[in-house]
């Protein structure tokens, strides 16, 4: 069974670039511009890796991370961010959650954080590494 990778970004161009980069990676790629729809897909199972933006409408990437992290056996997560210091940005914006433990759990559940624009070789390498260590999941829909 090929690994399933969900790409979540409200920017269609970023999604198209990622799909092109993963064309020969031997993975099933699904794209979502709506993080609410993506979360529903993740909850159904069968997803090995999620690559998500942080800043999106309806449900921002941070809230998405929080909800995915609460799932049993959550998929690996790679965060893409246009911020110069994406991890610092993530920690600062997590202030709305109730405890520092939640922030630590969120940041610990992230496999990698890449800045936009990202290095193509690093992106591909991180995808492969994340999939090698991804939790096994059911077949999904």
C-alpha cells in the first residue's frame, strides 16, 4: 500500500508545486485548500503524513495541529511557514492554548518545520524521512 500524504494550504500555487515535487515519490497525494475538509479526511485514517501551512482561513494551522495531535496514532506533520522564524511564530501564537504543556506537546508532534520558500531537496528529503517513521494507519476511506 502506498503512503498517503495530505497537503494543506490555501495557496493553490504552493499545492501545485508540492504535487509536482512528489510526482515520482511513490506516494498517494491529496490536496486540500480547506483545512476543515482536510481534518475530516485525517480523522477517517489512512494518512501517513500531513504537510500544512500555518496561516489559513476557517481553521488555522495551529488549531489543525492541536486537533490532529489529539487523535489516536496521529500522522507525522511537516509545517510550512512564510515566517522567518516559524518555530518562534508557532510558540508565540500558541499563547491562546491553556498551558505550556499543550505548546510543548504541539511542537513535539511536529516532524519538521520548513520556511517558505523552501529548498526543494530538503523538502523531498524530509518527506521521505517522515514517511519512513510514520505511524501505521488503517486504509482510510
